[in-house]
C-alpha cells in the first residue's frame, strides 16, 4: 500500500504527501538525517526531527519531476531555528547524480492558514510589510498598482517581486549560499490577501506602521529556483 498520495504540477514541480512515520525527536544539535527510498514512486525522503520540529524533503527522480525537491514540515521553530536543520538536509541530498541537478525547491505555503498549531509567521509578516512599504502595492484596494498578465492584474508576479526585493527568505538564502547555491523566489500561486487587522500577527505589523484596514498579501504557495552560484540564467 502506498503511504502517500501524489499531486503533480508540471510547471512548479509540486508533490504533496500524507505524512508517514514520525521520528523520535532529539535535542537540537543532535539530529541526524534519515533517508528512505521508494523505488516504485521514484523518490527519496530525507527526514530530520528535533524537539517540536520534523522536516521532510522529498527528492524526485522521475522524468517529470527530476531535479525537484518539496518540503513538508510539522515545526514550531522560527525560520531562523529551522535553518540549521535545513542545512543538514541540504548537505545530505545529492546535488548531481542519478536524480539530476537540483533546480526547484517547493516550500509550500508561507503561512498555512487554518492549520493546527502555530506556524512560523516570519516570511508572511515580511511579505505583508514589503507590500505596505512598496509603491507597487495599493493597500487600500488590495492589489498591484500596475502590471498585467494576459489582460489581468498580475498579483502573482507582483508578490514574487515583493518577496525577492525584500529578501523575505534570507535565512534560506544563507543556507543555500553556504552550499554554493543561489536560491531565488521563482513562482507563487494562490495568494491570500487579508485586511491586516484580521491577520494573527497584526500586533507585530501594527508596530511597523500597518493599519488594520490595510489589504495586504501574506500567504501563497511558493517555489524557489536553485542554481550553482555564478551560473548565468538561461
């Protein structure tokens, strides 16, 4: 019996799965990466567990998804607290070989709204603040001030630009840079735009000048491109 269901997105290399075995957590700093291969699904899981945090990377070797990694996590740590665990996972996965060169990293939602527990709000807060401070975003109307794709206002493109310009993922960027890899936000989908006063972390935003009535993006499905440092974009 398969222990996960697959959802494939050729454009974004996204695969989600039902969580399988939970590993016994250990103290921070003593974690080890556990590797599990599934020849039938042509994928390999890399799992690491610490107190209040389990992170799984799934790497694909099928023709459609080769070079893609997706993350699934159940973690109460801040993004900065997760960084050492992510660094261990990155050191473990092959950068080249049978699975091909890693080129896409699927993070998932920035802030899984409605999930049990308290997801880390770091990137979600940074995105909302970036939109508030940017002349590209209309906080009164909750949309970009300009820019269209196929005749429609390009919310996804604007949010991608805001995320990159504000480096909302700086902790991840540093981890990949240590491995001589460049990480960049390449695609977003399903952007959530709320009034700031309805966001769980509004008090923190308010201290930075955000008003309760401001309509701001704070969550989206997120893909990153991965490439060796110094390599020109195709």
